[in-house]
C-alpha cells in the first residue's frame, strides 16, 4: 500500500508541476490577505513571488523523487528573504508565522487536487496523511536553514555595527576643534552606514564668546560628506547658515530631542529635504529613499542636528540603524561639546591674557624693545606666559619675562596677578633678588588661598634691570631660562658676525617653593647690545632637542638684522613649528647708553653749608643744558633733598642730575632709612620738605641698594625744549 501511495503522490506532483506559478499567485494572494505586513517592505514583496514559486517547485520535486525531506534543498530565494528580514530588523517570528501559514495553505491546495486524480477516498486519506508528514518535515527543514541565514546575517550586521561603533569611538574627537570633530563624524559614517551625512550646529553653539542666544534657530553647516563627489545632494555648502521650517521634521527633532526615521516615497519629497522642484527631481533621480534625523545633545543642551541619508544603498534605514546612529551621534556630541567648551575657554583665556599683556610702552632712553606672544596650538591650551617693560627711576628700565605653570583661564588669571605684583614691587625700586623673594611670598599666599582642585600654583620669572648711565645689567632668575646677550660687531665692516653668549646667571628655584634665596648677577653691556628674554616654549618641547634649538637661536642672533621686529620674526620662524606645543613669550631689548653730557654728579660733605653749593651746582648744570627756567623749582627740590640727606642720612652724600625725557634729581646717602610724607602741625618747624617736593615735581620716590638709599624726583621738561624727548605711547610689538 505504501508503494501505491508514493506512486499516487508522484502522479499528483507531476500533475501540479505545470501549475506552479498559478499556485504561487493564489498562495501569495491568500497570505497577503492574512498577513498584510508581508507586503510592507518593497524589496521583500518584490522577492516573494519568486520565493513562493521556488518553494512550491521544491516541494513538488520532493513528492516526485520521494527522497527524505532532509535531502531537499532550501530555495535560494527563501534564504535571501531571511537575510532581508534580518537587514530590515524585522523579528524572525513574523518570518516563521508566514512560513507556517504558507506551507499549510500549500498542503491544502495539493490535497484539493487529489480527488481529481482518483475517486478512491481511502487512497486520498492515506495520501493526505503522507503529505502532512512530508510537508511538515520540509517546513521544519527549510525553516531551520532560513532562520540560520537570518541569524547569520543578523550576526554579520551586529559585527559591522560594532566595528562602526569602534571606529567611531577611535576616529571621532581626536582633536579639540569643533569643525574637525564634525567632519570626522561624517567621514566615519559615509564609509558603510550612509550615503550622505550632514552636520548642522546652532550659531549659539559656535559662538566662542558664549554670549549667543540659545533661542536662535539659525544653524550653520559645519561638515558634510557624500559617497558622490562634491555632495550634489546638498544645496548648502560648509559655512552657510540656514533655518528649518517650523513645522518640519528636523525642527521637531531639534525641539523635542527625539530622533526620526523618515521614509521617502518616490511620489513625494519633503520641502525640508528638497526646497525646490529641480532639487526634488535630482534627489528622485539619485533614488533617495530614507533619512535619519538625530539631534546633537550633550550635557542638557541641544547643539544641532545630524542627517543621515541613503540613496545608492538600496537597503533603507531601519529602527536598528536609528539606534546605531543615536549611539554614534551621542558620542560625537560629547566630543563636539568638549571642543566647543575648550574653544570658548581658550578664547576667553587668550582674550584675558592679551588684555593683561602690555600693548604699549612709554618710550624711554634706556632700551629699544620688540616682543612677541604666541599661544600654544589648539590642543594644548593657553598658558600663563608674560613679558613686561617697566620704566624705573634714574633712567633705568626693568625687563620681565615669566611663565605660570598650567593652562587655561586659571593660568591666565594667575599671570595677571603676578604681573601686577611685579609692577607694584618694581615701583618701589626693589633689587631683582629682593623682588623675586617678595614675588615668591605672593605665590605662596596664592597657593594657600586656592582650592586643591585648581592645582598647585607655581611660576618661573626672570627680572632684569638695565641702567643706561652705568650700562650695568642686574639679573635674577626664579627657575627661568637665563637671557641671551648679543654683542654688536665692531668696526665699520657690517658683515662681521655678532657675538652671542649666555651670561652666567644664578638660577634660583621656581616661585612658590619658599625658603630658598635668589641671587642678583651683574654684568656690563656695550651700547647697542641685545638682551633676548624668552620663555622655555621657544626652545623646549616633548619632541625637540634643547641643544639644537639653542644652536638655531645662536645662528639667528649671530646675523641678526638691525630691525628688532625682523629679529623676532626670524627667531619664531627658525625655532617654532606651525602649532607650538607651549606658549611662547619673547622680548628683545637693544641697550642704549645715556650721553655723559646728560648726567652731572657732585659729592657733598655732611655739612649743612654744602646745601648752598648743591643749589649752585644744579643751577649751573641747568644753564648748560638750556633749562634755566627750571632752576627755581630744581633748586628748591635739591635744597630739601640734600638737607634731609645731611640731617638724617650718612656719608657719603651725592647729588646727581639726569636729563632724558624728564629731568631727574637724585640724592644718595649711606643710610637705609627712607623719609616719608607726614602732615606737619601748625607750630612744627619741619616736616614740610617732602610735601613741597611732591607738589613741585611729577613723581618722587626712594630706592634702596646695598650701599644705602637714593631719594629721587622727576620733573617734566618745558614744552619746546631742545632736549625734550617727551614720552609718547608706542606699540611694544605684535602679539602673535
């Protein structure tokens, strides 16, 4: 009987084989009615007829050849449908539900044809039982292979997505530059994920000052990339501003922060995708079919929008793609926000630092100066380098270069505080070593006042005083690079090289350690010598050899041009890369010697009778200088200062007059006790001398040395004086 049933099934299979396509159409019609979701995916729906025909053919072949169900080959179209389900992210349960219903319907169709071939109902019953056994074995076997293909494709997709996520984490956010980070996002995501990626940021997010209005809806295209050359899909170019329509999907995504998967039908193209008909036609021609909209959201703030589009890739985006895009964009948003915050802080710190650095200096006769300040490259951050040129009494000048440890606003603010402290200490005419000792105390107090989170405050500083009268330079260093001295070539042959040397300067510890002494080094400079002061960023770096940098510095200075500005430019060009890793402050000063005819001095005995002689000396000197009209005031000043020195000071007493941009009167003695202004009572016989000096002169003060003290007073020269070198504001030098 089994042989008869098998023979009948073979006959039934041969009878139905020519009707395979008709049966497939009926079967698909039935399935679509029962499971309308089977036709939702266009590419799967397009493959369903072929798959159904192959299933019917394979099942009929199985009946005709009568092998075991396990030997049947699963149709290739069925495996491809399983892979498509995996790519679309459709649950495998929907696929299996369609399989069960489809094969059950196929069995019903085959059984319905049996009565047409025989009237033996017993045979029909036996054939039906055998059909059910073979049919379910075939369903089990084919389902297993299709599910295996589904899972294999699913695993492959997961591996690709993990690989994409891994690449994104490594390649996005390599710098602290907003535009570069956005471009890295587009570069990574157009390799295997999307055909076009665009990044738009709000203008407020790009505002370096942080003052932009967060309510402004204007966005700016900061990055875009396409698989096609020139990004023909986008009408915007990088840097262009635009605004999305208020009722558009992108506007809603920005307002709500929710990501959107938008499928685009061939017959319609949203205005926010293609604002013009010509652009709409171009995108239809490219085959644009799906778009992902993901808001850039970091630390509670929406920064902008990322769009992912597919047209060349036939597979549209699905929900899993949306999740993947959200993960990548969320990481990129943090990197962009970090870059944005860094840019704002760097801009603020740089503005603060440039504000605190000297823009102009008062012209004086001691030195000619030029300077440069260059901030570090964008990844390093603004540091606390500074320089200064401070006029002192007695025609002298102080040159300062310092470097605060650390980066950012804290370093820039600390630099400003230290620069102010240096100017305050310079104003009381401290010696270099004494000034650094007081500055060390300031840094220690700052360390005590600041929290641990801000890090320990420390700095280096070089302080030099140059006296054009004696041509002596006094230098003290607190952990700072010593200055370089360039001696001008001698003789008429200008081709002779300059002499370059590093004077032996005692380098003390950096500021903030406390308890360590500083030492002043003195050396004489020829007129026209160059003092080159700089921070370590000019010669040092992680990948730079200090000895080679010093050799390059030496080579440039050996043949330094006459212009100090050109010398600064040549040094920076020779020693620095395009983006230095550290801040650089450079200060070059050319020394001048005061004309001996503009200095007059006389030693005085400790005798009150010497006061009249001092007045006559001052009167004679002013007459020689053509400043007779200043005699009356100067004699009064000389009389008061010399009287105080003789009465309260110690021998030796000296009177010195200096003519430069002002007239300076100095009286020195060996006592360290400095006079001070006081309010004299009605019946007091004295106490009004310094008050008189303060009223008659522009400035007055005292400075101390190891030999004693000097009391000085300055007067402005008369207008139109032949010796009038009145100071004017002039740029100190470019600041990078």
